[in-house]
C-alpha cells in the first residue's frame, strides 16, 4: 500500500519549515508526524489519508480542550501556543464545512435513517461522522443532532 498523500504533504511541510528555520511550525509538524508514526508502529500498518485526518482532528480537539483549561488558569502565553498549533494542524485538514452544508448533511442523515428520537442518535452519528471528520467539530455536530431529535 503506498504511503498516504496527506502524510507526504506533512513531511514536505516539515522539510520546508526546516529550510525556513521556523522552529515553532517545525515542532508542531513533528508532533503530528510522530503521532502518525506511533499509530503505524503500534498497529503495524500504513495509514490511509482518512486515518491521518482522524489523527490530526484528534490533535486539534486536544488543543481546544487545553485552551479551555489554560484560559481558566489565565495562562495567555499557553493559549497563544495552542492556537498557533491548531492553525498549523488545520492546514492539513480538509476545508471546514459551512453551517448550511452541515445542516444539509444532518438533515439527509436524519431522513435516510428514519430517526425518531434520541435512541437513534448513534445510528445518525455513525452516518454523519465519515462525512464530517476533520471538517467540523464533532461536539457541535452532536449537539445539533440532539436538538433535531428532541
């Protein structure tokens, strides 16, 4: 199986950051590559673009959670660092969905699944997740589905 195109793109970005001597950007890209490599070694597989996107999305989510904690502790310098890392990671994620596009995907999944109430939440999330991973915050997607089902 050939190497993921997204992984190659991240590797090229790392080389560019090295040439530009951009230490902050280089550090973030290396973190992403090391996490990708860790999963590949643990599972003994080559990752697909979809799986690399999932890893990057998880890293962005972790940083958003860290930002909330740092804001509560008034650690503005750490908030700025986490926001910078999110910006770098999002360069490799697909274009974010607009509110209208997200609403269409949710409405389509609700009608296709025949969801009637909260007991169908998992079925609807299962249909939506592959379409929006890395393109929308799953927490807000979940909240929108709950609002639609209740």
